[in-house]
């Protein structure tokens, strides 16, 4: 973690992860957590996956985000023919990246499809070796995922953002690209699923939610640790005594700790409960799917409140870019703007 924490500022400046960080992540197997075991993956338990993304994001939010995103993409290894999965994911640096679906169509041709389009939010684009695009097949309502080597695409440098600057979530495009049938899959669909592992009864979107919940909790934990590490004699301008002796600050710090621990427990418990049901029955029920989404969104929103509360208590000096509080505030606000973090994007009203 010291390597990642030390590189956080540079990640922000160059708008991608540094080469030493990427190498350390590859060497440590961090991009294999959700790959199938058949291609050297771990098929990690989702709640453990969230703990890993949390630990990484405690050091640097962008690093945690890239690892989460890349692992979510790697679940496609469970939907590919074994030789194709090995080609894409078999090497230690076999990393896939993609963005959300766009308003484009794939045209069926002999032996495969041709696609043209442009997609954004390609997190981890600098260290990916393969790319993907989610496109509807012309003349149908069906969405397929098309995989192709990274050199097939043209990149567009658009990632000039508020936070998560180190994720290199740029834009890419392809023009009349041919993708063979064996690299066009029904993602998260039993028709193409080739693994019996309970892990792949979670959709990739659900695994993203769990992992990004961990990222948010990590950013919040990093902020809390940094706040508690401030000098005990620090006095805010206009205050008569150190912050550590201020009753309001003490109360807010305690509430932040309680909020963080309860949100973290809820996320892990929801993920573990869903996994246990899948192992027993083959699928989670609607209440569990809803609870999983609620838990991940709650973790993200709770983390945002924690970071904002502690940032406010630090005073005016934290608005300068020279400190990590400022970066963590930008990062958590950017995390909360993603679909998994927005309350308006939840899939079902939670009523009991």
C-alpha cells in the first residue's frame, strides 16, 4: 500500500495509474480476482472482493476504481469458449476494459458482426490489452458484448474531470470493425455461461456495485485515518481550544465511525446472504437483489457524507491541492455521481 499511496498525487497529475503501480497490481494478481479459475483467476467471494477494493482505495481512490472496473469486465471469461477466454485472459496482463452501452447497432455478417461507434468511461484504458463494447444487434432487441484487441480502437483524450482523475476513463471508437462470433457474447446470460461457479450467478453490474461500494468505503476510511492523524494540538482559526477537545468535532467523528462501520457491515452481509442463497438455490431472490443494490448505494452515499463532514471540520487549509483531503473529496463526489451511487438509479423502491 505505501507504493500506491505515494503514487496517488502523480496518478492524478498524469490522469492514469503510474507504471510501477500497474506492474505491482499485475504481479500481485489484483486483476484476476473475478476471472474464472480456468484462466488462472481466483473467483473471489464478492464480500472479500469489496474488502480488497476498499483497502486499495484507502491508499488511492483511482487505483481502487480501476481494479474494481477491470475485475468486473473479467467476469466475461465465464461466457467465452475456453480457448478464447485463454487468449484474452490467460496472461497475467490480460486485462479487459469497456464503457457502458451506446446507441449503436451491430450488423451480422458472415462469421461474425461489424460494429461502429464511440464509447466513454473506459476506466483503466491505459493498462488494458483488450476492449469491449455492448451493442444491440441490428433488427433485434438483444444486447451483445463484443471483444477485440486494444489496437483495433482509436482513443480520444477526454478525461479531464473533478475526481478519480487517475482512472484514465477515456473515450474510444471503432469504425466498421469485424468481430468474430466467438468474441460476441451474451453477457450475464445463461445462454453463454460456461461456468458453474456461484460467482457468475451475480451479474457483472451487481459485482461492480459491491466493488464500488468498497471503493467508496476505502476513500472514507482514508479520510478518517488522515483526520485522526492530525496533530492533537491543532486549533482551527477562531477556536479557543484544539479540535480534539471540541465536543462537536468529537460527536461528528464518532458518528462518522459508526456510519462507516454500519454501512460496511450492511454491504458485506448483503453480499454474503446473496451468495449463500445462490449456493443453495441457484439464484438470489428479488428482495436480495434489491437489498444488494441498496447496500452498495448506501455505502457510497454514507462514505460521501463522512468525507464531507470531516473535510468541513479541517478548515480552510484543506482547499489547497497540496493535501490528500482535497483529492479524496473530489474522488468521493465523483464516485457518488456514477450510476451505482445515485439514489435515483436504484431499481426498486425499498418499502417494508
